[in-house]
C-alpha cells in the first residue's frame, strides 16, 4: 500500500499491515495518485477513406470531431466544440484551405 505521512513524505509499497496501523493511528493517509492533467485537444488534417473528402479532425479526450465545411466557417464550428478544444491552429487551417474542394452530393 502507498501512504503519505503527516509530514508530507510519501512511501510506496509499504507492507499492508504496517500501513493500516499507521493510518489507524492517524499518522498517515492512504496515498491517492493525482489525476493526470487533461490532454490538450489535437487538431490535424485528415481524409475520409470512404469518400476521399478532406477534413479537419479534432481529438479531445475520448471524443473526435470533424469539420468538412468551407474554411471561412471554421469560427462557427469552433463555437460548437467544448471550451478546452481551443482554436484551430493556423497551419492546419492553411493546409485545409489549400486542399478544400466543395462537396457535391
């Protein structure tokens, strides 16, 4: 068991009986590993395999979003994303703009 003593020191893989006694005596607390910082959203250029259509892909944690509209509409799209997704990087937008072809169904 991992424990943190009241003086702030953390000890890892302490024998469970000793760790339990120290916690019971209020000399230590069970160590809780801090949560990792949230990942920053990843923006990239992509292509849909099935249609060959270019897109901007945004990976934000477990979610993935795609933008396939006209480049001038990217600011409207950004407003629909979670706040931590941020803004489209200039390099990604420039490449998308250069390769953009309007979709005709």
